[in-house]
DNA sequence: CTAGGTTTTCCTGATT
DNA sequence: TAATCAGGAAAACCTA
């Protein structure tokens, strides 16, 4: 949902609904996940064992850092000086104040915080193991607008959702297209083809690197190969990425039907096993 | 720890 | 000639 550089994190597109469900799974249960939490003595999450209102200033800071580490959020966008506050003050921040202070990560963090506040451990632990059921997903998408769940967060849950799971998103009135056309969130895809797809669907992030050749047929062209490789490399934190290597990975998709061969240089086509790129289609 | 999936890296050769 | 394309092979990484 909120993505990640690695497929296992909160933001992973491949997880879709999972993240919301098992808090312990999201945050993990080992002490390694809580670098500086001396209060973390058992397997339960400290963050959900104590209500945010009772967090100390130190806890608030730790929580922010934990989220950044865990979800690969850019801590630089957070104004930590604004978070030198107690848990009570944190809870009393308006969404607007929170977003101002936490920058681009604000929506994720605010959503996570609201979930802890609203549901505490029960919201997560009462749910079965790890997966979000259709019912749960339905519940999520039906949360009222003032529930504290930013719409863009909900879209995260939709990204890359297998067709069979898409119904739960319609309930919330969020179309697949919306899921892939808003901001950076959907550019957090863990797989290369999803990254490419989301870039195509996000003109504002695209920068002319990719463009549709035939939108209806899913045919697109790599306009700036080096820039694409660089961007992918940044995503994977690999400054040695080249278009040569990226294209090798793309060619592997021919085998799995994610992409289909197009006999033109720098031109690719989404295959039958690629989803989420169609217009007006879920 | 293991198996399997997805890249990443490297390489040879063909094509544009 | 440089940039791409095609794949094979193997290593690296990650997740379940």
C-alpha cells in the first residue's frame, strides 16, 4: 500500500490491502524493528500498546523515525522541529497542521496515526492473521470522508490490485484510473513493470520519459531511455542502473505475458497479464 | 534455512 | 559507430 523500495514494506503495491490489517505484520514484531525502543520488551508493538495520546515527545520522534525506516519514507521531508511535541499534542494536530509539518509523507503518517488512535490494537489484532478480507477491504473503502483516511491513501490500496479484488474499491467510489493517476504514491511500485505503468499514468511525474503510442492497445514508447534507467535506479537505490540492464528486465516480461514484443526500437506493449493500465477499466 | 520469483549484471551476436 | 534488441547464464535480493 504505501509503497516501498522493497516489496515487503508497507507501501508495496503487491500487498494492496494487507498492510492495513495486521499491525504487527506491518511494523514487524522483532526488536530489530524498534532500533531505539528500550521499552520494547515483548513481541507486541509498542506503538499500539500505548495510546498515542500518552506518547512522550521521545516516543513521537521515535515513531516518526520508525515509520520512515519501515516504509522507506524520506525523513528529509519531515519538519522534525514541528514534532517536538507530546503524543497528546500530536493527536490534537489538525490534518492540515500535520501535513504541513510532515510534508509529502504527511498523508501516510497521518493515516497511520489515525488508525492507531481510532482502532488501537484491536483494529489490527482482531483481524485474521495477515490478509485483508474482502469484507475488511470493503469496510476500509466505506470509511466516511472525515474518518481521517486521506483519499490518496485509499488509492494506494487499489494500486495493482488483482482484478478479483477490485470490487472492494468500487465500493469506495475510487476507480482504478484514479488509483494510478495521483501523485507519487502510485509511483512506489515494487516491480519494474508497475513502475513503468504508473509513470505512464502520471504525466506530472513522467517528464516526457515515457509516452503512449497507442493508449487503447497499451503500446508505449520509451522516449528518454537514460532518464528512465536513472529513475528506476533511484527507485532501487542503484546508481549503476542502465537502460541496457533495465531493458533486459523488460524483455523477461515477454515470457510471463506482462509485456508483448513490438518490433520497434524502444517500443513496448502491455500484455494480457499486465493490469491497471487500461483507461476506464478496472 | 530453502525454494522460487524478480531483477541485476555480463556477455555475444544481430539489427537499426 | 553507437544505440538497441535478443537471450543465455549466473549472481543477487527478497519474500513466503
